[in-house]
């Protein structure tokens, strides 16, 4: 089955099982920590959704979530498999530590649920390959939490790049810089600093940024090389195994070169902090975040590529898109292929750093 045939068959299957009668979509949330609580709040604001079940292994988080969703009187579980057994749960949101995403997504799809899984979809190529296989054969909607894909502004910028506004694309410079480390005593510290659970910061965090670069580039990486480590926060907190800074170079299949950096020690007030995406072409450059094209021609003025400010945050719009796909059978803004590709792009860079050599995409062993 080719991609077009799969998309059409999946849309038809989703539409057949969608809530076209106006009944709310029974929803379960697995993982009610920081991210899960945010998603729960957004779901509660969706007119076509009802929260019927919640799951978390931490009782305090579960109680807090149940109180938040008291309007819908959800049942609560500490074992996600029991939640998936419920027939009134038609859709699930998965917002657990990264090492559980692929396992839980596969189980939810096999249970016949529509699935919204937070990024990254997985932290190892093998599990991502299995998720890709299962999702492509499922009759339900699968959406990755790559919320940038629901930004109207970024959609407009990507479209203009495809039209050739910048000419032939040749290079991308992107970064994700923060002034401080993640809270060492925070609610996610028990897994975030363990690279075996988080996939390291490039997979847990920068998957958003790298996915956006893939999108703007319109291609997939062929190879990657780089260096990094715990450069400032060495063994802080004790036992830390993830990085706090790295620099990477990617070469894409269409010839585009990319430089990407991420640090947790960019001093506040020092110029150049934060996140940005600069795409360079033969005719000029595009600041993706501001949606502005800067022509190379001398004397030419910058051109705004976006029509207006976002009407709704991309995170909220992404959740709304998930329910729209369930009801209508529309294609998700971030389907399983996009989610798996984003995760593999991050893993490719991680492994190049870990192994201290250039890594080829083919070595990951997953055929997109």
C-alpha cells in the first residue's frame, strides 16, 4: 500500500468510527503531570470531548487531575492497561515519560483507540519502527504532539518556501538556548536527567525544533555529526546522564546543510538567546519564527510572509485538530510518519554525539 492509499483508507476508517452524531468523544488521559495537566485543561475546554478516565502512577497528581476534571466525573487508574480496557474511552492522550510513549501508543492503537501521543513518540529506533507499523495498519486516528505543525504562521512560511520565495534552499541555522537548567528538584527530575528514560535533551526537547527544520527544508537528514555533553552541569543533579549542551551538523537528502545547537547556560540578557530558525536560499533568507523573508538583492526590503497574528496557540489548536480528525476523518497535522521522523532525526544526532562519529540515517534501520 502506498502513502496515498494508506491515507485514504485511514481517513475512511476514522470517519466510519467517528462521533458524527454530536456525541462527545470519551477521552482518557494517561500521565497527569505538568504536560498531562495542561492537555487535560485544553481537553476540558473542547466542546466535543468528555474526560471519562485518568491514569497516573503518582496519587497526588491523579487526585489533582480528578479534581480538575470533576465536571466529567472520570474514573481513575494507576495502570494504563485498565484504562484502555474501558469501552467508553474512545480517545487517549499519552503524556508520560518518554520511554513509555511507544509502548503505550502501540497498546492504545491495538485496543482500538484514537491516540494523541506527546513528543517524542519514542527514544529508540526499534520501538519507533514498530509504532510506525502498528499505526499504519490501525483504523483509528494517530496524532503526534508536534504542535508546531498546527501553527498557521508556520504553515504559511513552509508553503512560501515550497513556492521558492528564497530560491533553492542551501542551509539552515537553528538553535534552542536557555539560561538555566531544568529544575533539579522539579516534578520531572526523576526521569528527565536519566537519558535512558528521556532519550536525552535532544530527543525530549529539541525534537520540536528539528521537526520544524525538517518541515521547512522539505526533506529528511541523510547524516549527522556533532559534539556535546554535560558541559556546565556535570553530575548535577547527582547521577545525571543527559547533556546540557551540544552542537550538531546535519546534511539533508536534498543537499541542504544545517547547524543546530542547544544549551542550558546561555546567560540571561546576552544577545542570541532563545529559539530561532533561519533558512537560507539562493535568493535570500527566511526568519521562520517572525515569518519574514530577507532578499539577497541589494536595496530590497524585507517581505512579511504571514497574514496576521495567531488566533489560537498552536498547542490548543493541535488538540482541536485531533478531535476534528476523529469526527471528520481529516488527515492529522502531525501523523505517525511526521512524529517518527522527528524522533529519528533527534536520535540520529544523539547517536552521532554518543558514538563520536558521523551517523548515517540508514543505520537507524527504520524505513519511512
